[in-house]
């Protein structure tokens, strides 16, 4: 790090700063540390997750005081943030794409009741099909939420905009929440040379003290927050919000200018490049702006009078600056990184056209191009092409008013190599048989579990999937499916299992497979089950049609999806929910889930001098599901594969009656930081330590199916913790109390299961 | 600014000196890119940017890490991947059989490969048009120093570049590890020093032996005119076309048939479904299954099967000692239609 000599002064000498090489997400976290928010409510979602991860790591090393609270989903995270803002402090969040949409209903609540906070929206394509890369389809959903929206086109701008956002949003005549939006991966993950203040005190002085007009933490002055407000009142509340946006429009240039005087970096409502005499222009958001500058330089060399414009803010929309900037421009191409399907232009196109229409003298010809969806790269040549189209439009040539740029029709005549034959119904019948008591309907025994002979069961998931070496998901799926007979339809919610088996245009699924989003797997599959049953009832499917429906959950899906899963269980939908519990959100890079055990080190529960890993005990999902009084609940482990296969077969029988929940403890060598080779032993030790007891709850009756005490194999939990990197710190003497607390909780739960095993009533 | 001393020995037409690292997730290319960029920007005063190929990269899958340097006051605008690198670094030799890595490497290019082979052998293996090939046995050095191989390769990069300051890089390495892993700094510095000196290099002129391979941006065969509506995949199980053998990092599970009892536990534990069986009958005429071997196309080398085998019929061995193609038993169950 060195002093930033290049910072340009604007009026007075900027305050001392230093250099770093940091990404947008790191800069958002650094700004948050300097602002020292009271609360961060968050939920991990790519590509925004690193913001919380970085802050959590700083917290473990005592670098800030922000209280970090993981939500049970983005909707919950937004609720945490809202509640925290009611307390009159500074609040922070970061999200992306479907996380933003999942919490969408909360944003108008935040703005309509006028509580400022800061949300970093790390822009990413909204799912359907799922795409984790950057575009602006989430950002455009934010346009009508009543939040101020600042855009940050570089890691430097992320830091600067975050600081300015606090000051703008908290201004007395504004009082609105603020989004700072920056491009997923392009800005969030690229490390660039940046400058930041050497002392967080400079930031504190710039933003000043937050003085909320009222708080919910002042019982001496009771206040009703969020009344029931119908007509004729709501419209007036919204007029107030509209006036606040006007106030923000007036306030923004002031704050930009004040910030320039302390930082040496000046931002504008519209950034322009070579627009002074430009006759043709490109309007484009965020990271693409810098790339397009090179295209402008190239075309200028050819004598073309071109320029580019990129907004620093889109709510309030800088319509006056738009009108004046484009007044003399003949041809304008507005490039939108998201479509407003059916509107004949992306949202920016529509808003610019509207702004220009208010200027009676304007003659600019505006064309709309949709580009870069789903993270498709934007090269200089792309910008050249878009500018050339602006030139053609401005010169009165015939060009399409609206089109997608950078699309590919596909190779004519290309036939995708069909793959392997599907799994026939009879291919997997008769290997493992269940004996059912005809009177009670209960499964009394399962026969035919023989590892050698079961090698003939065709794989429903096939090789070629891209999981990490030693991944537990695929051992579990293979073992579990050996116990399932006949036709199966699977649904995977978002997670590692989904991502590594369905990367377009390849599928590792040999049976019908469905994906839906992280929180919504169980309801989705229940809808399909009900459709089958209704079609059978109407005679649209044969009466003997039998499909076993298996929802595969994991990577913490039973946090965000717990409510919907419980609802599905309580309604008795006939399906199996199989959870591979790898104790974290592994697909987004190992953040804590509620089933992460006490003291375990994850990327949002770092172990360090000031924080010792996760603060709470692991969630007991099997008992939660058992409390729904469904026909069958069981825990399984790959180390006890015969037990798993038997339970799978039972699960299948009982899924004809109602909802079944199965939980497997599932290896994640990458995030557990464990040796791949000893994976099976790690699971076996977790089972033998009674951290993960193997049992079933068959119509309310608990039965331990493997008792390490009876086998003389019970070991203390430390024997399990020793085998993994994520718990290495727990083997040190100074963390003995954490291990003791963990052991105590494991023992308590084990004794409880034993008591349930022994009693017919528990 | 024109008078300012130029810190970079050469630049492309956009004003950059560019490095592309080709690796397998888990080998530390991402971190190497970060350390290199920090050395350049924070240690040497260059402007620079570092990023990696994005996506759901898992351990064992191909990844790229990019570093782009410019003179100190030059504005870096591009955020697109490095297509024509001055230095190409190949972290895992095995990748060259499954991927064309040398795209965009010109006659002035430098290719650094983690290999025990010679530059002449590597040039042929890479089918390299021209340029300098530098071979460093980084995996051996890393194993000996008990570190990841990225710091060894950083040493070689520093030397090969001719401009990256050695001390700046060593400081960047120390800075990277000091917070969480201070105990491994010394070993990494030793590995760095060895990478800096223990290599062999040779420059090849464009002698016509191999064609120049320009960078090509891949265009998928499926597009808006021929892709099934709604993004569905109509080809069940077509991932069997993928070759995952580059996920292994030097070892294979070796099947010793004489010792095998066909108990089936390897098949139970294997996450990548590599074990190939056939049906038969036992001496009583009852159905029996016989394990034939391993389909190495899918084996990622986790060695869970080696651990679980009670009969020593599977053993961890050095991949380079075998002709893996010859000992592979192909899955017939997954034959393409």
C-alpha cells in the first residue's frame, strides 16, 4: 500500500488515502467497515456473497463492530434490515438476482415508511433458466421500489458510492433507502487498483451522525409504525415519496461535489466521454462504459463524432441531464443489459425516449439493443458495432429500432448427439423388496441389500457430472437410489447437486429432472404430484401409473426452504424429500447454514481472535420434520449403506401414503477442508460420535437403527472434529470450552433419541 | 507522461502486458494471479487488474486466472479475458490433452509449464507455433517444500517476465499468508526461490512445424433457431461425453483384479461412478456380478475406493507410470445412441 499521489484535487487537498488492489465486493465491505453500520442483515447469493464474507472475516479479527445477522433467506434478511432500521441505526445488506426478487416485497415497505438503509445490489441475471452471471434483469426490477439507485461502474466507484449513499439517503428532506448497483463478476470480482481513506474517521465525519426523526426503541414516545392505510390516504403517502425523490435529485450533485472535495474523485448524474461535439452516442450502464471508451477512441480516429454516456444514478432518473446531453445527438443507441419483454425496448431505452419526448426540439433517433444477457462478455468490437448502428440511425439509414445484439442462431443442421437410453421401469424392479404388513400397511422388513448384486441397478444419475473429487452428494444419491424401484422423477433446488449435473447443454440425469429455486423445491414437486394424481383420477393417465417423486435438497436448502417444506409435509403430499446435509451453503462458497455445528469455521462464521466460528448449535431438521407427524422420517449415512438402502425402500413405500423426509450427512471435502480419501471414515466417525445418530421415525415410533454404544464404537466428538480443517482450531486447548459445549449438546440430543427409541409414546 | 520511465518491457496495442494462467480448480491459480497483481500494483507501482474465469467452478474443473498490467498512469478499461497473453502459465500438464491452451500465443510469447519434461518435448506436446517454452517441475518442488505449487510457478513467472520485481513478489506472498497462515510463509518463499532458478527454457522460431492458433471465442452449436424452447435438455445423461480425467492431480486408483472379491463396496463409495461390472453366475448357478475395472474417463482421483477396499485390490499409484487409456475399462451401460 502507498499513498495515492494521483488523486486529483477538486478545490482543496483530498484527505489522505492509500492504494489497494481490491474487487468491488471487497470495496463494498471496506466501505461498510469505514461506515461502521450497526447491523448487517444478509443471506448469501452469488455474486454478492463475498461482501458478507469479507466483513465476517474482518469481524473475526476485530476490525469493525457491525453485527452480522444471517437471514433464513433474502426475504428474512430484508426483514432483519427493516426491523433494525426501525431502531434508528445504520443498516446494510447485499444481494443479487433471485435473492433480490425473493425479498422484493420488502423494498417498498422500506421506502414507503421512509427508513434509510443501504443495499448493495450486485447485479446478476434473474433465473429461469438459472444463470449466475451478470446482467441487469434484477436491477430493472428495482426501478419501481421507491429506492434511490446509484450505479458503480468500477471497484473504486463501489467504495465511493457506498459512502455517498449513506449521506444522500439520510438527508432530512430525502430519508430514503439506497441501492448501490454494480456488475456481478465484472466489477464484483475483478481486482483493480483503488484508493481509500487511511482513516475511517474521515468517512465518519463525511456522513455525519444519523438522526432519525423517530425510533421504535423509545417507549416513552410510543409510535405506530406501518398503519393500515387505504384510500384516500395512500396516494398522499406516495406523493411524499415522490417529493423525496425530487429532493434526492436536487441533493445528489451537492453530495457528489462534497465527496469530490475530500476524495479527489468527482461523480456525476451522467458520466460522459467525448460527448462535447458528439453527433452519435451510446448509452450504457456500469462496467461496459469503460470498455466502450476504447471503441469511441477507435471510431474518433476514423473521424466519427461519437461519444458515450453512462448514468451515476437511475433513481431519481436524471431526465433533465439526459435531455440536454442528447439535444444535438443525431443517432443514439441505448444498450440495455435486460429486456422489458414486449415493450420494444429495454427500460433505459423507454425512459430515455420519454425524457427526450419532453424536449420539443429534440430530433434524436433512438434505437434499442439488448446485449450481454446472462453475463455474456462485452468486447470493444461489440461497442464499435453498437456505435456504428447509432451512426447509421442518425444518418437516416434503415436500422432496426429494436434488436438483440450478440445472439447466435445455432449451427444449421446441428443434431445434439443423443445420449444413453433412459432407465427403463423394469430395469430397476425386483432388486430390493419390502415386506408390507397387509393389515397395518407398515413395512416390516426390507430384503435384497447386497452391494455386489446392487451394482446392476442402472444409474439414474450418470458420470460426467462436475462435482468436486470426493463429493458426498453423489455417493448418497447412488446408494439411496439403489433402494428405489421403478420410475422416478427428481427435483433439485438450486445448489451444488443442481449446478454440477445440469450445465447446459449437458445433463447427468438419466431420468426426468426438474430444477426450481432454492426455497421452492417442495411446493413445486407437490404440484407435479397432485397433477399426476388428478390426471389419473380423470382417466388422462393410466390407473396403474406409478412414479416415485424425490426432491433433492442440500446446501442449506432446508433453511430458506424450511417453511415451504413443512407446508408440504403438513399437507401430506406424496413425495420423498431427500436432504444431503453438507452443513453449509456450499454452492455459494461455504457460508454457515443453520445446520453448521457450533464453533465450525465457515466463510460467514470465521474463526479468529475475536470470533470462534459459528455461535449456535446445529439445526435438527429430522426432529422438526418428525414433529410434522408424517409417515416416515429417517437419517442416513454412506458409512452405513445397507441401512440407507433399506430406509430408501421404506421411504418409497411410505411415500405412497404421504410425505417422507430423509436426511443424509453429506461430505464436502472442499469446504470441510478434509482429505478426500478418508471421506467415508469422516462420516462414520460423525455417526459413531452420536453427532449424527442413525434412526427412523416410522408413524411416530422412533427406532435407532445403528447404536454405536451397543457396538462399542462410540467416540467423543473431538475424534470427528480432528478429521476436518474447518474444525482444526477446536483441537487447540484454548477452545476446549466450545468442544465441551458441543459434546454436551450432542450427548443431550442422543439421550433424547434413546429415550424416544425406548418409549412407544415419545 | 511520455517522458516517464517505462516499467514494462513490451505491451500489446492496447497498452497492456498480459498473463493468462490455465489451471484446475484447487491448485491455487486464482491466488497466484492475485499475488502477482499485488506485487505489480502495490509493490512496483504499475497499474493492474486481476480476475478469474467466473462461474460455478468446482475443485477439479478447469479455471483461468488473468493478470493485466499497464504503465502506472494508464487507465485500464477492458474487463474482458486475456486472449493473446505475453505469458501463458499451465498449472497442470494433463490439461493439454483435453484443452487447447496455447490459443493466442505468438512468437514472442512465453509458455511456462509445470512438467518434468523438456522444452523440446513440451513444444511438441503443445503443438506450439513458436515462442519460449519454460519447463519447471513445480509439483516436485511443491511436494518437497510441502506447499501448493502456485508460489513455485510465481518464481518462474518473475524470472521469465524480466520485469516483475522479485522482492515485491516475495512481499506479496508474505502479505497474503501472514494473517491466517503465517507458519507457511517461509516454505512458500523457498518454493518461490526454487521456481525462480530451477527451470529449463528454450526459444523456438516460427519454423513452420506447427500452425499459429489464434484465440477463438467459442460459439455454441445450439442457438435461438435450434435450441429446444424453454431451455430444456432433451438428451438424458449426455454428460457421459465429458472427459474428467484432468481433474486428477497425479494419482490414480489402480485396480488389482487378482485380489478383488467383487464385494461391491468401491461401487458404493465412488462419487463418480467409475466402476465397470458384468453379470455372471456363481458355481451354484446363481446370479453374480464381477468387477471388471475402472473407467478413468470419469475418475477424479478422490481415492475413496482405495480407502474402503478391504482386500488391497485398489491402490493409489502414480498416474504417469501407466498408460491409463490401456488400463481403462469402458462403461458399456452408457454407450451413446
